[in-house]
C-alpha cells in the first residue's frame, strides 16, 4: 500500500492532490476495476479465462480493502459499528446466524 502512494507522489513534480484525495481516487479506481473484473468473470465463456478474471478480482479486492483501511485509520472514511441485533438480522438473512444471540 505504501509503495502505491509513494509511486503516485513521485510521479508528480509538485503535489497536485493531497493524500486524502489521492487515496480516495485510488479507492474509486479499485471499485471500478473490481466491478469490471466481476462482470468479465461472470461472462467468460471459457473456464481458464474466467479463472484469470477471478484471480484478478481477488487481488483488486484486497488492494481496495487496504485502501479502505488506510482511509478509515486516518478518519477519512468513517463507519459506524452496527448494533448486534442488526448484525444478527443480516447474518440470518444471508447465511444463517450462529452468533448465539436471542434475536436471531
């Protein structure tokens, strides 16, 4: 992650964007890339080609998550912790809840 930021900063002779704008731009780029790779994998006619896109998708998702974590740790991407009952509702809805709470 730090290598990406350094490379971006070295490319510019003068700082055009601050760190926050640069990381935000990189995250938006990653979101577009993951969306595209997901579509390409879904629409691949050959298993070998699909696997290449799935591998790329996984790599891009990891990079995107790293960018999100960088932004979050700096307070640039604030998130709220969901209450336990809401988390249980989502788990139950999508895969079955195994958290042991009484609301599921």
